[in-house]
């Protein structure tokens, strides 16, 4: 029997598979989104190209997949085309049970509380997001190698990618990103009052995976901390 939820996702026109995305009317837009994704990964030095003969013997080189998305606003108005380059984490030798994958997300009660505080204290607010967050943390443990997609133009066929950073599709990527973000905030004096709530004498910070809210009396204090993170390659 077909799973109705799975069938709905499979047939969702907003999440076409790679073949459908590159054979329909939106093909130029998805091509551009794929190109932008590769540019971002290169800028973050996500991996290093090596000849496919160089990985150690019996090393599993993991296939990749593309996750395509037509992003819409809640009103169903068009927002953007998105292409996410992911590796097949389900094919890694290391079992999920062996990996610490826990990554917290903020509770909505915490968000509501801080919003009330911001109204009472008349705080300045700012929302922001991190781009390609799960591909920003330094890779730990055994080296991971991935195949390059034949749809990725400009890469040699006889090379694979050795990952320097965590990657989408990796089971512990959310935790690695959360650990990196927490470390960066603490380095700048913000103290964790909760797993996703950080407080400084001038700034309050809330994070939900890669989206965040800032609160401060003076918006310049928000800009200073945010820019400091960007200068330290938090994108």
C-alpha cells in the first residue's frame, strides 16, 4: 500500500526531482540555482577535488543527490528557486546509532517570552539567516568522499570531492552547525541561557537552526555582533 504522505511529497510540484526540474519550463531558473549553490560551497571551501584513485583502499565514495525546491511565501506568492547539493547520508557505513546527531531548536514559548520582553523594554529587533549553514562546520572524524554529479558543469569526471566541512545529507550536520554557532556566540560574550537563547549585556539572540532573531536597545550593537560573526566566516 502506498504511503499517502510519501505520495504527496513525491507529487508536490514545488519539490520536483532533478529530472523534472531540468526538463520543464523552469529549467533555466533551476540551472541558475544549482550554479549559485556550487559558488557558495566553493566560497566556503567545503571540499577539495582529488583524483578518484587517491581515497584509501576500500573507502566508500558516497553518491550525491540534488534537492530542488520552488520556495513560496505563505500567501503562495512565488519567492525563489532553490537547489541544494546533498550527499546520500543514508549510504554511509557508519550507523546512525554511532553518531551523536542531537541538535536543539528553540521552543516557541521562549520566542514568545522574548518578544514580550522586547515590547516592554522597547528593544530594537532584527531577523537574519545563515546561508548553507550545514556546510559551514569543520569536518571531524574519518574523511568523507563524495561523487560529483554529472549535472555539475566544469568539474573533471575523474575526480571526487573530499569534504572539509559538514554537508547537507550528513546525519550529524545539524549538531555540527549548532556546536559551531554556539562556540562563535560564546566567543563574543553571549551566554547560553537556554540551548537556543543567548544573552549578552547588550544583545539577546535566539536561533532556530539557521534562522535567528536579535534584540538590543541599540541596533548598532546587533550590527557589531552580526558583522563580527560574518568576519569570522559565519555566513
